[in-house]
C-alpha cells in the first residue's frame, strides 16, 4: 500500500474466525503420495481408489492426487460406521473451508493426517495453521505466472473489512460479541461483468490514494484479548514472503 505494509496477525484470526490459537501445531512431514492414498483407502474401506465411483456424482473418487470430498462422505454413509462418518465429515469440512486449493471439489489427502484420532481434533491450533496456509498461498499467487489464489479467503476478506472501512459492505443488524467477526458482514453477489469492473476500478482508486489515516490500525473489540501462549512457527511460511508477516506473541 502507498503508506507501508500491514499483515494479518494471530489475534486477528482469533477475533475474526474464533478458531483455537493454542494447541498442537499442524506439522506436515511431506509423506509420499502413495502413503496418503493408502490412508484414504483405509479410511473408506476400499482396496483401490483409482476406479472407485459412487453416489449421485458418478465421478472417480481419487484423481490427480486429490480425493472427492463428497464422495468420501457418501462412502462413509454406506459403511454406517460412526468413526468413519465423523472423520469423513471433518475431512470435507476442513478441505472445503480452511485448506482450500484450486482443485474445486478435490481435497488433498494430507488433511486426513490430523483426523485419524478425531477425539484429538479439538487440540490442534487450527487458527495458526489457517494463517500459515493462507500466507503460503498468497506467496505462491504473487509469483510470476500465478493464476488465482486459494486458502481461507474469508479470513482475508473479513480482515480487509475490519481495517479498511472504505471497503466494507453492509453490517448484520444483530451481532453478539462472542460471535466470529467474519459473520458481521453481509456481502452481496455482483451481477454482471460491468458491475464487477466498476467496483474494481473504484477499489483501485481508493488504494492509490490511501494514507495511514484511512485505516484502522487496531481491531476494535468489546471483549478482552486472548491469553495466547508463546507460539513459534518455523518453516511454514513461504520463504519468499516478507519476514514482516511473522510475529511472535507472548
């Protein structure tokens, strides 16, 4: 921006999404694709995923390294095993919200690594993982030849609304302080390419003329700030990202 840089920090994620910030880190040790595929086979009790089809989608469940999320949930319903149903539901939920990629209805099976013991799911620092994943995807999207961006863009969108009033849509009439601040805004769908183009031109004009006085430098909330333990994340941010996006909170 014309006046400098701003970054999404951990306390922003806490208030905007109400995701847990303390807990076990989501460590990813880059297992081999075949091992990830075998995990998915074991989850939905099939011998081979390559030719597996089913449900109203009539699509191959596993393709190009991604699992069809709703296909996994459909298979869990067929098995009628509570643990499998819960795990497949969480797999679909996380893969289509916090850790979205560009494969549309496909979910990377690495998400399943954190769901094998579903009783431990609440013990992960999901907010930290969401922020780290979003930063990495923003770094990838900023490279030459990058097309599109993924990650939990609701976080980025709501963060913009919080800190830059000129971009805010309508607010929800009734909002509890305990609710995620991401639910505070009502975003209308754009109808027509011309409307979207006009809005883009207006936003660019606002950004070009923006100064430090035009934004909120702090997130205004009515509740006490969370008591976060010391969080240190190493090797989870894209190395080409500016180091200013990292901050240690105690």
